[in-house]
C-alpha cells in the first residue's frame, strides 16, 4: 500500500449541532482531568513521580517518558484499567524543552490539511497519511491557536524487529488552544480522543488496522526560556502487535514534541520570505535592491562578519533582507510548501542570513499566526517556488524576487572586469545595488574554468539535529536576544552609525567567536576525512 492514498477513503462528513457539542464536552472532560493531575503533580508531588508506580522507559535531553506500573494483585488498579478498556499501561511524559509557549503551539496547531502536511514534513512524526474530516472550530484573530475538529490519520508501526507490521489508523477528535488557570497562568493544550463514526469504518481491505488513542498534552511557559511539558497517552493498537513495539512507538511520538519549535521557526521564516515577496509585488515588481557592504578600501565584504570574500567561497543573498553575506554567515533551510496542483508538500531550499534566523526566533509566533489568519481571509502571495537544486536556469528577461543569487567572487575588481556594475557609496558600509545590473541569471560565478566551478562551495542545508545543537547553545540565545541591535548594525554604514554600545560590541565578539569555532570545526572535519581516506588506501 502506497501512502498517502490517491483517493480519500471517506465521504465528506456532516455533523449536527448536538454532535458537535458532544465532541466538545468529550474534549473538555479529558482536558480538565489532565489539568487536575498536572496541578497535583506540581503542587503536591513537587514534580516527583513514585518509582513504585512509574517506570522510565525512554528519555531525550530534559524529556522523560514513564510507563505506569500496575500490580496484578492490586484489585483497585486493575478494575480502573478494565473500566477504561485499555490493555496497555498509561504513558506519561514530563520535563521541559527550550522555546516559548507560542512557538510550541504555533508548531502544533493544524487547522487545515495543508497545515497538517507542512507540520508532518518538519516534525517527522511517522505519519503516513492524514485528513481533517470536519472542522468544528477554527482559529480566530484573538485566538490563533484554537482548533476543534475530527481527524483521520495513519501511522507506521514498522520496526527493525517487525518490518512487516501493518499500519494503524485512527479517527479521533482533536483540540488545541490556550487555557487560563485559576491563578492566571496560561497553559497550552493538545487533546486527542478516538471516536466511533459510522461513516468512517475500518479500512481492513486496504490492510490498515484501526486503533484507539487518547492523549492530552499540556505546555506552560517557564521563566528561564523553557516550556514545561506534561503529556498523558493511552493507546490500544489492536491486531497482532507486540506491546513493547507499541509502547516504543508511542514513546517516540511523545518525545517528538520538541520538534514543534523547529516547525514553528521554519513556518516563521516562510512567513517572512512570503511577506517580503508580497511587499515586492506591492511595489510593482520592479528591480530588487541588494544590500552590499564594502570596506574602507572599496572591496566588497560580508555584511555580517565584515570579512573580505575569499576565492571559491560562495556569496549568498538572504531571502528576507537581501543582505549579501559569505558562506559562514548564511544558513540554508528547506522550507515546506504545498503545491496547489498536486497537493503534495515540496521542500524548497532557501538561504537566510544569521541575522534573519535570529529575527525569526525573536518574532512572536502569536502575531504571525494572527497575520496568517488575516492574510488567508483576504488572499496572499504564496511562498515563491525554488528549484530543488541550485542549477543555473535559462536566462529570463527580468530576475524575479524569489531568485536566490549564488555570487562567487574573488574580489570586487573581478566584478568590474567582467562588466558588472556595482554602485557603492563614497563612505564604507552597506549600499544598495540594482539586481538588474547583475544580469538575468540566478547564479553568478567568477571561476575561469569548469574545474574552478566544481570547487565552489555550495549551499549547506541545516538539519533539525544541527539546529537543535545550536538552539541549546548560549550563542544562539544571545544572538536572538540582541537581535534589535545587530539587525540595525547590519544595514547602517559603519562611518555613519553611532558608536556601538557595550551590548553591540559583545554581540559582535560572540559572533566572531562562533564563526571562528565553526571554521575550525570544518577544517578538523576535512582533516579527519583525509586521514580516513589515506588509511583505507593503505589497507
């Protein structure tokens, strides 16, 4: 069976108001029950679990998954499990993760099918197929994270020990949003609970086994830049599947919640890029302006680290701010977009400067979600299409806003020798250059031979694991907190700008240290690969 399915398995649903109220009450009961457990865990248990009742089965950094221990001789506990008709024990995830509550909710909420596909492409949560069957409540301008609706999803349960395990699907009610506690604190939640719908029967002819689920995830902002996590999950896999495989799959799904912050940042980058494209269209779609930085001798240098461009090193233009930066100051991301024709998710590689990456961290996810809600109501310019590889396309009469320039340069003199006019100010600093003067090409190379072309540095795409390591580092957090000062300095000519204060100087020093460490790491990695190749050759 190939997923996603080519045809939708169920006919469109229609619900009566009484059914909607019933589903809403089901979600509220599960939410209130979990909130009571969470408050008892914090206030009475002081965030400590009893080892006699809970066993740790998996963890990732500051997130821990526990399995409930039930003594077969405990009649009360066994009766409680039989009352809920769950054959497997309850799972509980506690801990914290770096980020903000708004980022977590922005990464989790999926009010439509396109948003669900985009989230799956970022979070990699083993979902094979999914569909929103009926939306009861959607986001609003004052509450952009609200959603209540019926969903259907298919999840893979294949493992190395059981690669032929049948996929499991479930039909469930899902709710996301924010809840205010009695003490005034705000808690984000995501609730799912399986429901029986006659129109959505089992899909046994397709080799899919129906499973039941019930879960409630709570998130609360802590004062140290982290989010408190409390997640409860119950699952009934059905069919012939080992309990250990089911619990391991469920534990992985619960631990995967940390990628919601990664999803949120990529969605914010997509918004910033689309917003820049929309503003370009509003200006009439004329020639774009590049932000070029020159030193006191008139040589072109990186707009962030102020270093001269080196031979065979790529010079890239940020997709958001158009600042030209070197390869050390750029980060490539695969930004997801749903193709309108095929309704499939495409991940387009886009390049951003580190300032705009820090800006996306600082941007409020709630405000962007509110703007998305407003934009979808009035229509918007979609994220530009980008090729999967950075190959030079056929020349076009006008370079478009979505073109990503890979400008490889030896020095500013080479540009002038090749006949490319780059206007600069009399003072050193950042200047604007008409994109049309660079000619109608997507990539511009100054290599004089095909051999030199092959040595040019290409764009490296940052993965979620690489982002996670940077996300936990002090440099990343400090660069995000000092975005306001650094973002201003990247666009202001150095001679014309006022003297930098202590905070700006500290940020620049930390930036230089980070770039130096990254360069040292790359050199060490290349040396290790070379030594490994020599050793294999000797053998």
